[in-house]
């Protein structure tokens, strides 16, 4: 189906109008919520809920923790038969997972299969509290512009037509809906899961592209450089920048095996518009 710019603008306007105001957790003092995820975001949300007078009777997490507790709170495995009982005695579950390597759809599927009904995303929580208290600061963060912004609609409609193929255009609209509504359930059977190992070298990338040099800004542990050697024509020269000391050590170790195939320069530095010292959050 060929849509005009006016059609696309209307479709996007309808999507942005699907705000899930009814799916915000009630943070009144005395409420009780389980937290799925006992990592950094989960502990941040724990502190936020405690400050609001909200009780957290338990965490849900696959990880191993001393005495099965985090911050003195019991941690249940996602497959535990305790979860439905815990949820029945609480006001819902807040999913606090901040890692692109975990598919949130699988988490929602697991909780739905256990019979859990009151499931909230971290974005739902962010909308239930005063602006600015909880910022997720990643690709699923809340829209910074009001949904009725004419400029926002215009820009999104223009972006739609930058994609040539129907699957990309459909995916673009689905991602707008996911970001606007924070409803991970809508994607359970729609948005495909990407192959993270080939995120920069997908199968449908034109085969005529030949990159002989590569500059990796934020090289992490060398994963992208390794993927370039595996999925593209040989890269002859590589420059990697990685400011985190732990990541830099992994980077040097992982790329040592490729030194015979390419000229490599590794820098324990970040990349910025000028030479200066800046601080950053390693997470």
C-alpha cells in the first residue's frame, strides 16, 4: 500500500495518541510492588519506591545472589512457583531491566505464562512520578516532545519516507508505537529480534561495500571489530577508542589474535569535539 505524506502523518498522529494513562503504577504510600531485575536499574527503582513509602516484598532475577537476597530483600527465580503468590499479594510487578542483550518480550511472556496480570515497564513507572525524577536515558526513554507537536509529526513522517522497503517502514512505525506507549506487550508477535552479532553487518547489506579502514569510537571489548573481520571483506587498518579501563583491557586481549591480519591502534581515550578531560558514567 502506497501512503502519501498526509496519510503517514495521520497514522503517526494516531500512534502517538495511544498514551497508556491507565497503565501507570499507583505509588501511594503503602502500595507493594515486586521488581523484576536486581541490577542497577532495579536498585535505583527500589530506592525510589522506598522514598515514596512503597514496599518492595521481593525481587525477581535469574542471577545468583548471596543468601538469595539483594538489599535485604528476597530474590525469586523467574520460573519460581512463588511468583504468582507474591504477585497476588502485591499491586503489580515493575520490570526493571536495562540491558539490550535481554529481550523484554521474553520477560513479559514468562510473567504472562505464570498468570501475572499487573505488569508495568520502567517507562510506565517513569510516567507515574514527577518529571525528571527517573530518567532512563536510553533508546526506550520517554518522548521529550509533546505528542501533539506539529514539528515532531512532520519530522517522523519525513523519516518514514527515508526507508525504501515496506518491512523497514512497518518496523519504523512499530518502534514509534513502542517508544510512545511503553507497551512491550504490543511487540510480542510483531517486531523481529535482531541478530546482535551482526548488527552492523546484516545479511541484506549491499555486497559491494568494501571497508578497508575502521574507526571504532567506544570499542567496548572489540566485538564490532571482530564482527567486521568475520562478516565483511578484510579490514586492513583499525583504530579503536575505549575510555573504560576494564573494557580497554578486554579490548586489547580480544584483538591480540587479529593483529596479524590488520594494523591496529588502540587508544584508552574517549572521542569528543576537542581535546579535554571529561567525566562519564561507565554504565
